[in-house]
C-alpha cells in the first residue's frame, strides 16, 4: 500500500479537496513530503492539458491512482439519475471521456456525486435503474482500455443514493461488470457503517480505491478513528493500492498534508514491514 493525496486540477467548491492552487507547486510539495501518488480531481478532461499533466507527474515521480469526477455534478449538475435524459447522457459521455485519461495513468475513475441525487418525482427504484444502466455503459466503455470504475458510498447528509457498503455491493451485483467496484472513504464509513473493519472485510477484492480522513474530516490522527485497526483490516483483504488522503485543509493545507503522512507512515510500516 502506498500513500497519495487529493489535488484538484481546477478551482473547486468542494471543501475536502485536500489541496488546490498551483499544480506544480503542489506536486513538488506532495513529492517532497514523501507521497508516492496524487489523486487528481478533473471536472472535464477537455479543459486539461493532458500532456502537461503527464509531464508534471513524471517530473515529480508521482503515480496517479485515481481520477475524481464529482466536480461535474457540483459545478455543472451532470448526473446519472436526473429525470432529463439529456443530462443523464451528458453525464455518461463525460465519464466515458475520462477513460483515455485514466488509461494513461493506470488510474481508476471515481464515481462520486455524478451518480446524482433523488429529484422530486423520481422513485428510488427508477433512480437505481438509471444508475445501473449508466454504470454498465461506462464500465463497458472502460473495459477495452483496462480501466476500472469505483463508486464511493457517500454519507446520507451529502448524498441520497448509495450511502453504505452493503448498498454499494448490491449495486455491484446489479451492474454485473467486473471492472466496477467501490471506493471506501473512512469519513463516510464512520457515519454509515456499524463496524468499519467488518465492512472493509465484506467488500474485500471489490475495494478498488481507498480515501482516508478522520472522524472530523481532518487529517488522520486529528479525530477518533482507529487507523491501525482499519488499515489492518484493509491489508487483510489483500488490497495493495493507494490510500488517498482526502481531508479538510485544516489548520492549513500544508500542515494537514504533512501530519497525515507523519501519522500514517508508522502504522503502514508496522503492517507491511
Ligand atoms: C469525494 O471523494 C467524497 O468523499 C464526497 O464527500 C464528495 O462529496
Ligand atoms: Mn471520498
């Protein structure tokens, strides 16, 4: 397991994007702190100079384990479950447009809030059916490039569809594509899961990516989550991917990024000597 941290390629309203601002300065800082990867939040691949981005990650020796896509919902309202079929199609097309980007980094595509929210007049059954169709279309489009998609169960206060790991696993069965799995986030799990370690274990090989923040959404170590126990459960599933820091920039972004790696490194070294 390796450590990465979330970085937005554009200005964003999302509060827990751990770092934002000048890409190059941030990548230099991330690498100098000892992170091996950077998770990139990209609203629209059309708006990003991919060659420059690939060059920057190479320059600082950073892998890109995952691409975040939630800004397409936050900032443009694109959603897999909107009653307007044009908006649903635009959301599917947007996620498909991330496939070449993800392939060039060997990254997973994160399905966060682009799943949408239940809108008035839409039943949960209808929303789930639209969600399933969209995920099948995107997973099938990603398969030839060897790209995987990871849906993140998001807590009930931020999202009305797929809040828990159990709901995520039901959706995986409905979608029926083996390049579709879950992204688990300790902040959301602390709100929704009765026992975080048990849910990690149940999800097993369907864990395609992992976010860490503490109970208060500050850096790990600033709240009351038991990271040694959670990461031990994660290691026991055979997960060998990245653990990605996604927390509030508190007390400031640089301190949070430094404290997170200072607190997690000893835990990981004990687990994987
Ligand atoms: C994104 O990874 C996340 O955790 C959500 O809170 C997005 O709103
Ligand atoms: Mn997350």
